[in-house]
């Protein structure tokens, strides 16, 4: 069972982030968009942290978080947005949905590794 779910429609970003986390001893699963992320979360009760992009096809990251909290009733999984978006309205929507943090790309894994490990524990 994975501890961290990386959700991004960019295979390069998804592979880079997942590779960094795996290289640092973390259990990681990946998803290609919000719909896929929601399905993976439903199927793996071991996921403790979701790192998600905002802008994706099929289902964006913020909608996915709203569904995690609403439809799934999952209030315990930690969610961090990893995105190029930095608008205050997007951040407010994320905060209202219950995200734990907002990281603006590019991903600097070394700077956030310890925090991510704690959130995935």
C-alpha cells in the first residue's frame, strides 16, 4: 500500500516527483488526473498524503480534493497542491477544501522532504 499519491497530468512532473520520493524511501503511487487520483485513493486505504496539481483534464485537483472530503468523507488524508497556480482565489478554494499546503512548481523536494515524510506518516 502506498503512503503518498502523486497526481499530475504531466508525466515528466509525475515521474520526477514520484522518483524523488521513492529515492528517499517513501512508498508512492501515481495518478494521471483528479478522476484517476480519486479512484486510486478509494482503492488504497494506506494513502496518507496526496500531492496534486490543480489544472488537469477530466477532473482538476481542487475538485478532486472537494470530492475526497465530501463524497468519500475522508477528512484524514493530507493534501498538498503542487502547481504553477498562485492566485489568491485558487488558494482560498483549496483552503476551504481542507488542503494542508500549496507548493508552487518547480518542485524542490529537498526543501520539503521532511515535511512530506511527517504528513505521510
